[in-house]
C-alpha cells in the first residue's frame, strides 16, 4: 500500500468522524452548511485536486477542525493529503474526476455517497458506519426510515461480486435483516 493510499483511507475515516458532529449545535450546523455549499459550488471534474482540497478546507473543514479539538489527527491527515496533492508530488497530477475515479480505473478506489450511487455498479461495495441507531437514525419518523431503507438498498445492490456491511458494535436493523435473509436462504438450500 502506497503513501497516497494510506492518506486517502485516513481522509475517508476523517470525513466520517467530521459528519458525526452533534447535529443541532451551532458549530455543527455551520460545518454542514459549509459542506453543502462546497459540494454544490465545487463540483468541477477538471479542477486540480489541490485546488479542490483547498476549497474544501476553506468552506467547511477548517471550521470543523477549529470547532472540535479531538479532530487534530484528522486535521493532520488532511494537511498531509493536501501536501501530496501539491504540484510535483505523488497526487499532484490528479483532478477531482480522476481522484473520485469517474474514469473507473480498476486499480483505484471509488468513493461515493448513497445518493450518488444509483445507477452505478462496482465489483465490491463497502458500506461503513452501519450502526444500530445511526442507519436508520433512532429518531427517524416512518417516512425517513423508509428513505433510509431505500438508500441502504441502493448501496447494497451496487455490488457485482462482494458487499461488506461494516459496523463497530451493534449492527443496524438493515444489516440484521440482510443477515436474517441470508440465514433463511442457507436453511432452504
């Protein structure tokens, strides 16, 4: 595994942690608003990765890092990724499109959201963070729960060959339903 692979994995873990800020506190709402603005304005496939990362930091990551001192490791990892994306460095040649793997290079990781995954197919899908009470959220109403189930199904069905449903302690009710279904299929075979 190369240096850039480790940094990309660290960035992925960081983004998951950042998005778990308490939902209704002012710093978290400001970070979420910055993220939404950035995703709308920063969607330019030909943009240099280094420019995109700088925009990401300016629009929401710096605020998230400043609001939560426990994100110091993530801030360091992000700075390391920005360093690797500098001109002449290991990732200096990448654009947003090549970084996000729209070219579908089989030797690279493709990261997407469940909302963006509809219609895509991948050899393997990894769905992290499928904790009980998080997916779906414990405070979801029936309509939100149905939407969460639909998105989970979209992610689950993107895999051609393998799907990895990841949770740390207690699986989501959706994961349990898949496990139950597989158990029933095994019993009837």
